[in-house]
């Protein structure tokens, strides 16, 4: 699709010098932008650059701002999300906003339930409609399942389906693929392709450059709340975009080899996790592997392959407890509570930040020091100054962008919140670090920093297990990759043998006869 | 300095509110006009606030930890019964008295008890309260009942149990069924007179201890974390079950302590009525003091001030409404609790500018508040009830109506 720069009166969305200040931060500074009808416009920027804030203004979530917003040539000022929806704008939020105790279908139709005979809810109808939406996304989530039973990736698909069901002509997607594996993301892209044929205007935020260059017509870069530039995709490069985002060059991280893993740190033998009442019977089935000191082991697999379950088993957070043997430093362990795992020197950064990681009523400091308060003790009591110093250390180490250690954690951008949680666990100086999709929502620069940190930790002898929805990430980071499919280990690749294609082959190997470790 | 103000806005606001209420009462009521009257008033306020404050602190810990404990009122009745029951059981016989049913048996002598008797009785009472708290925790963590249900069962059940127990105890010790026990011991009953400060000291000590626990120790931080996000707390290696155990035991034990104090203060325990509805007072004190019922938020200083605020209001109602003050108490307290929490809420969400009376619900509430104001004026005025009521109702209607209309005009303007 060609895009001639049309006069702004014809543009579908026009943002005119919008400024948004939060106490202590200017999230947006005089941002002007116009998006043509039917365009897919990508927004790039570091964590905390103001991307989500701008989208929230467009979607009526934030109602107090300076500046003007025009939709289809008419000046609008939304008083709430309902106004925005009425004007044809819908949004997929970065932070998942679903009601856990309701079914998937009920969530999708929340606020505009399908009714029968005037008053009665038509559950059947809603479930059917939901199933149709999911068919578009080629996913098989049961519409009657409760949302709180879903993993983040599935929840994200529900959010996407919800936004799609609104059939708006402006669709905002704030990091829609952050928890999706490449396969699910591909399905989403096919849906996006269909939407574009229907002429839907899409605003798309992502930290994944591949996606942006695959989808976008134009790319706008934000930095520190200001619009740096808007570029045509054809006339730019990844390099230029990242440069504009960060303001400096980011070398793609090449962790030089020469990491030499030591002796066995963690031995997992025939780990199985039952799945009562499910046709598959096992969430994990006879998983065996070894993690060595100073090694980064990647776990790859599609959604539902059991990556998160595996980490939860190792961390003593699975219920019911798994069967099989786990040896830590040669000694058998059977953790029944994360506290025991933590005491034994394990740490886990879970994938569902909002629900399982964040203490939204606490400050940045409290979120960072929670697991290591002992270090701040003096005579049995927490000493404020010490605790602040510890928190400040972490804020600097991970360059967390915050107004200070006393800022509320919710005032941070998504990626910076994630860094706080990583910092919390790094502070415990674990022997084994379990990272469940740790870079979800983190910008390119911060990712590179995190890779370097992981590399350094591992060189000091820590054993690290990483899962990721992005294969390139695993390929960069890991010494070895274990591939899961439907709860079984279907393949194992050593560093020299990595290729995304082979990983995908293993990840989709659904037959039972594939033997574990076939590739090693 | 400004950071101090921002952080403690809630506490400072409450302190000002307490002073304002006291100032208003002091100007309007003549009890404040003599030094003796002032001293007496202060004493009453502090004594009552201390007794409420003690178990309000316990209730607050549970609320901060993300739960709720509804059983306080019944635990007060129950522990009073246990304490007095133990006293008459342990007390020596009084040879000068005879049972009506059996002339060979004597009544217990409770005028001057040896010191060890109340001490042992107190320890046993607290131990039983610990068991009650542990039972709640088991119901909540193992059987996975919602805290509301588990403690509601105690609220209903424990009072009933106390009423049954007191009959059996009195049959054993007095030879006849009674629904109350009276103790005459000088030392214990002196808390209602010259030893009124005992509860205050206990309140202070407990406040200090809980302040340290909540804001200076790891356990305290973990309590806040659990209240804020229980699942995340568990995954951070926090033993949430043990924390709940601590919280619910603190709550039931503080309630038991208050129960003992109430019983001594009155000198008679009657489980049918003791502590009726007090659990709600405790929760109100905590919430007015800034605790969030969804957990994770609250401070000891806030709870102390919340308690004082409630007691000061109750005292002020008693002084200012000369006839039947107890009838007005509920109305005034209810109103001010809503007001205090609403002010807090609006400040924290920055919603001073938001519309208060949107849509049909808004219009209906303009009417409701006006009628309420009118009715309240009319029941409080001694003469010309109808005229006063209509005047105030009309006035409120005009003011709120103007606001509602202004909101609608402004709303239309900004939604072009
Ligand atoms: N409710 C809030 N209160 C205070 N500050 C806020 C609030 N929401 C956002 N901010 C601040 O505004 C800035 C922009 O945040 P925003 O969420 O828009 O970033 P983002 O570009 O979406 O980042 P990310 O890639 O991490 O999602 C950040 O500095 C953030 O700390
Ligand atoms: Mg964002």
C-alpha cells in the first residue's frame, strides 16, 4: 500500500501538540502526529518514552491532558473509554485488564452482553461468537474457561479477541505480542492483514523490531516524551530506528564464547506434573535434564508446552506437587513452598508481572527489597537509610527509569516495572535463577543490558534457566536449548546447532515417539 | 518537610478533624467550662478510646493483611465470660455464705482475690483467644473459607457458646443458672475508677509494639505485601499461611484483652449483650484511620487517630444532644464515618473536580441527601420540627441541585 502524505485534514487521527504531565514526570511533551486512514502506524520508544500514555489518551483512558485530538477531522475530547468506543476507537492494553473470575466469553462481551428475550444473558450465543473470534486467531481456548486459569499468553489472545469483536475502525495495539510465541504472533499478523483489507487504521506498539518492519507503513519514534521523527518504513532501517529511540548506537549483543559450564548444579529426572481432568493427563511428562554451573539453559516451546509449569515445579510453586526427582548440587530436594526454594538458593521471575510479581500498592523501593530485607536489618529492625541505599543500587544497576526509590511502582512504565522485579530477585544472589520470559515488554536497549547482566552472572557460576517467547533471544543467550512440546521434551540443541527452524520443528513435534534429547 | 506532609496527609487530616470536633464540643457544651469537667471528659474519652483502640489495632492488622475479622464483638463477650468464670472457679469459698439448694456448699469469695488468680485467669483467657484465632486461620488457609465467612461463624457462634457456658459455670459455682457473673474485687473493678489509666497504658504499649512490628520488621513488611498481592507474596517466598496465623491471633487476642477490660470495668459480665456490634466499631476505626479493606494499606498512627475520632464524636453527641443522645449516636457516627472515608478517597484519587451527581443515580441522591438533611434537622429540633426540617431540606436541595446542574452544563461543554 502506498502512502502519499495527505493533508492532515484528511488524516484519520490527528494529535495536535499533546502534553501530559504526571506529578514529577512529563510523559508527553508537545507531541503532534497524524495517521492516515487504513495505515498501520508503529510507535517505537524506550521503556517510559510515553507510548502507552499517548495511546491511553487516544482511547479515552486518560482524560486530562493539554492539546487537541481529532478523529476523522473532528475535534474530540473523550470523557471516558465509552466515548472513545463510540467514536470507533478500541485498544488492546499493555497491562492485561480482564476479570479473572469470569469466563473468557463473559470477558469479551463485558459491558455489551448479548441478550435473549430482553433481559436474559445468552451465554451460548456469546460463547459461540467467542469461538468464532478465536477461530480467526486460530487458537483453541475454550470460551467457557475462567480467565484466571489462563496463562498470560492466552490472556493476551483474549484481550486481542475482545478488541477485535468491537469492530472499530481504529485499533490500538499496545504490545499485543509481548507474551505470544512466534506462531501465535503469526496468526495475529494474518488477522491484522485481514483488518487492513477492511480499511482499519492500526496503531501498533512493540519492542520487537522484526514485527515493526514487517507490518508498519510508517514508524514514529518517541524519546523522553517527545516525538523524535516519523519515518516511512521503506526509507529507514532498524539501525536508524534504534538509534533514534535510544540516542546512541546499540551493538547487537554478541556474547563472546568462552563461557565454560562447570559441574552439574541441578538435575531433573523424570519430572511429571499431573493434569487432573484433562485429556492430556500430564502438564509435564517425564522431563529430564541437567543444568550446570555457569550455564544458561533455554526452554523453548509454544504456548501450552509447559515452560511456565516446568519453572514452577522447580521453584516449589506447582500444585499439586510434581512427581520425579530434583537434585540440587547432588542432593535431592522436594520444595513444597517457594520459601524453601528461595532458602535453597533458587529465584524465579514469573511471567505474569501484574498478577504474580508486582505489589501495586508499594513503592519502587519496597518492591525491590522485598526478598532481601535481611540486608537492611540493623538490630533486628529495618533501617530506612540502608534499605533506600540497596534499592538505589539496583535502580542504578538496571538503569530503572523512576522519579526515585520512593515513587509508587505503578507510576513506572511497564518495562521499568519488569526491571524492578528482576532486580528483586537478582538481589537474592541465587545459585539457580529461573527467568520466565524476563524481557517481556522491555525495550531493545534494556534487553541488551539484561543480556550482559545474565552473561556476567553466569560467568560467576550461577545456573540460569530462561524461557522466552522470542527465539532469537534464546539463540543469543543460551548455551543449550531444551524444546518442549505438550509437556514433553522433544529436543535438545547445543549452541553450535541452534537454528530457529530446528527449534520450531521440535516444538511442533506432537507425536509421542519423538525421544527426548534426540538431537544431542 | 513537604514529603512528611505528603506521606502523612491522612494522619494529619484526622488529627485536625479530632481537634475541630473537640473545639466545637468545648464551645457548645458547658461540661468543658470547668477544669474538673474537662478532666473528667478527657478521662472518659481516653478510657473509652483505649478499650476500643486495643482491639481496633488487632482488626487493623487483619485488614492490612488482606483479610477481615468480624468476630471481635463475640470474642469480647466470650472472653469476659471465660475470665470471670475462671475467677469464680479459682476463688476460695466464702464460709459465711450458703447455696440455696445445698446448705453444705458455699459461694466463691470474690471481694479480695489473691493476685495470682486474675493473673492465671488472664493468661488462660488469652490462650483461649489464641486458639480461636488459630481456628480461624485453619478455616481460612486449609479449608479455604473466605475470612468473612469463617469469622462470621465465630461472631454468631461464640456469643451463643458463652451464654451456654455461663449457665453451666454458675450452676457449678452458685448452684443456680445465671446469665451473668458479678465480681467485686477491688483491684479489678478499680479500672472503672482511679485505675482508668490502665487501659490507656495497655493501648499505648500495644500501639508501640505494633508500630514497630508493622513498619520496622520484615514480618510487618510481609504483612503489607501479602495484603497487597497474596499470590505474588507467596511466589516471593513469603509464608503467607504463617502471617495469617499471626494476624488472626493478634486480632482475637486483642479482642480478648478488651473483653477482660470491659468485664472488669462493668464488674459484671453478661454475654448476651457485652460487646454487641463492637466488631463494626473496630473496623470503622481502622477504615477511618486509612486502612483499605482491600488490604495492603494502613498505619498504626492512622488507626489510633481513627479510634480517637470515633470516640470524640460519640462523646460530643452525648454532650450536645441533651435528650436521648444514644438515639442520635448511630446517625451521627454513620454520617461522619462516610464523610471521613470519602474525603480520604477523593483526595487520593484526585477527584475533587469530578461530577458527584451524574445521571439518574445522581439526581436521586440529590433528593435523598436533601430529605435526609431535612429529617435529621426535624428530629433534632425541639420545636417547630416541620418548619425547620422543610427549610433545611429545601436549602440542601437548592445547593446540591445547583451543583448537579452545573456539572451537567460543564459536562456538555467539554464533550463537543
Ligand atoms: N499513572 C502515572 N503516574 C505517574 N507517572 C506515570 C503514570 N503513568 C505513566 N507515568 C510515567 O510516564 C512516563 C511514560 O510512561 P508510559 O507508560 O507511557 O511509557 P511506555 O513508553 O509505554 O513504556 P513501556 O515500553 O515500558 O511500556 C514514564 O516515565 C512513567 O513513569
Ligand atoms: Mg507501555
